[in-house]
């Protein structure tokens, strides 16, 4: 058994909308979408804040580093980062435009080494002429 829906009434409504009615219709539709997104963001924010994983996650990424990993969840207009690293732990709910927090040594090839005493002495001596 196939169930079909008659949506011809939508065509009649949209066809009969003139300039002012079309603006009102589009404005109402826009505000309904904005309010729905705000409700979604609020729901997800409190869900993440209480320690649960996001429910409406479109894409998940895992970033692996030498000192741990970071889970990234991309939702509708937001990102959730869950840090499980030696120097950085916790969960962050941010805008879709925000980037993941980076530690200073993430992008360096070699760790910074402090100079030894002899190197410090040689640098402090002034050349004689």
C-alpha cells in the first residue's frame, strides 16, 4: 500500500502570494528557522555542559598529538572540542568559525632546548679587537 500526500494546496498558497504577502511569508519563515537554530544551539550547549556528547553532530574528527588527542564535532553552526591532552583537558563549545586551541609546541619540529652554561658564557663575552 502506497500512501501519497496531496500538496497542491502549497502550490496554491505560494502562487497567490503577491509582493507584500511574499515578504511577510519569507520573513516569518526566516524567523522560524532562526528560533529553531537558537533552540538547537541552547539544547546542545546544555547537553555538552552537563558532560554528554552532542546529539546533532554532522561530522566528527579525531586529531592525534604526541601528548594526547582532541575530538572535534561539527554541528549546525557550532563546534564542540573535547580535549584529552597532557597540558589541555576539557570540553569547549564554540562557533563554527572558531579554530581548535593549539599548544605552543604543536607546530614546532624540535622542542626548545635551553643553552648550556658554556654556551651562555660564550654568548655573553664580547669579541676583542
